[in-house]
């Protein structure tokens, strides 16, 4: 069964911030979105901590680009 836990994205964001010295959104932009030519990002940040992303909305084409990336390993 699946149970959502808000601790997971918070922990991952903190790990990324410590490892890369970049906010997670900047890391994702320069290492994932920009190379895939994904330019329109709609996102929400967690009110308690703006370094943590709460939600990212992408177009279907942009999701397809990420899916193709996963399929190609």
C-alpha cells in the first residue's frame, strides 16, 4: 500500500541542498529541466520552508520528455 508522507520531499530537499549547495529548484532546473528544454515551470513552495518544493506542474509534452528520459535509462 502507498501512504504519502510529507517528510520524504522535505528530507530529499535537505539532502540535495547539503550535497549540491543549491536550492532543489535550481538543481532540478540546471540538471533536468534545462537540458530537456522544459522552460515553463509552475511550482509551489512549502510555506514553512521556501527551499522545498511542494508541487511542480508540467505540460503533457514535458512529462513525456521525462518519461522518454526514464525509458532510455
